[in-house]
C-alpha cells in the first residue's frame, strides 16, 4: 500500500537526521532543516511559481502550491500561501521532499497544482500525490509522537489546537493524521 511505503520512508528519513538538527523528540520537526541539511535542498518562496524553471503553463486562474526542481536541488513554495498558512507551507515542503525521496527520476520538475492534487469523485488523489501527502504527514507528524502528545493533551478542551501548534500543522492535516494513527 502507498501509505505504508510513505510512512516507512519518512521514518527512515527521520532516523538518519543528525541529532544536531533534530533530537527525535522536540516538536515541531524542523522540515526545512531536514530538506537543507540532510538532502541539500534549497527552499525558495516565490510570489508566482509559474516563473520557476520547468514550471508548467497554467491559466491565470490556477496557481502552484509547490514545485520540486531536482536538477537545481530546490523546492519552491508559494509565498502568499506560506505567509497566510504557515502549517500549509510546512506541509508543502514535506510533500515536495516526499517527491524527492520517492518519485524523482531525473532532472524534470515535479509540480503540484490544484487540478493534479485534487481528490476525484471517490475522494482519492492521484497515486504519487497521495504518497507524497502520506510522506509529508508522517515526516511532520511522526505516529509515535502524535500518540504521545495526544495521550498527554486529550483531557484538555483545546487538545486539537495544542496538537496543531505543537506539530506546526494545519487543522486539516492534523485531523487526517489523528484519524490515521490514534
């Protein structure tokens, strides 16, 4: 199953992170430091990702959330989304890192736009996008840490908000992760 493969790959990535970057316990997981120091990827914010080398032609009404440029070793993130939704920015970086770890087959850009990552009528994403989403969730919200924090916070009225804050995650991402691992 794609989710299991992504979960295992994210766990392997986290296991190889040097302790000076992340101690395996402290939250949130420093996804940018992992992308930079472990994989040598530069994170760039841009107002319009359509200007990135290798970006697809899109109509003005569509935008890109993230873009992986393997040849340049760069992850580009939509600057407006990053400012408005920091949790989404973290997830986008994790998602593109998932593509780097699992789907990179050369120098071709890998990009994600609403039409390619949208759920279909059955609520399913295209396989590579679902796998990159699962990888990002597992990287940013490791199952054992989600269970630990949920057990510690579950009696609080603001448990969900505290979990989102601790993991630097959006409510949507945290809700899916809780359903998957708790």
